[in-house]
């Protein structure tokens, strides 16, 4: 009896696993993929914004560090 329960649980798990990937494949067919040019443009925009805000954070951090250093050295 216990063996049948294990087998049925294993069979259910396999069916669920297969069903999951079948549904994933169906959903991926519904996706509207970007064109190569749009993908490159969006990627460049994201990288540009990351660099821009990274530089802003770096400048503010350096400025505040210098301000704290000068304030504590008095």
C-alpha cells in the first residue's frame, strides 16, 4: 500500500512538472518580443541611466565624505 502511495505521488509530481513546462512554452509563444533595434536602444537607455545615477551617487558620497572629514578635523 505504501509503495502505491509513493508511486502515485511521484507520478503526480512528474505530471505537474511536465504540465508546468508545457504552460511555460505556451505563455512564451504569446510574448511579443522586441526587435533587435528596440532591444539595443532600451539596453543603452538602461545602461545610460545606471551610469548617470551611479555618478550622481558617487559625487554626493564623495562630497559628504569630504564635508564630514573637514567638520571632524576642526
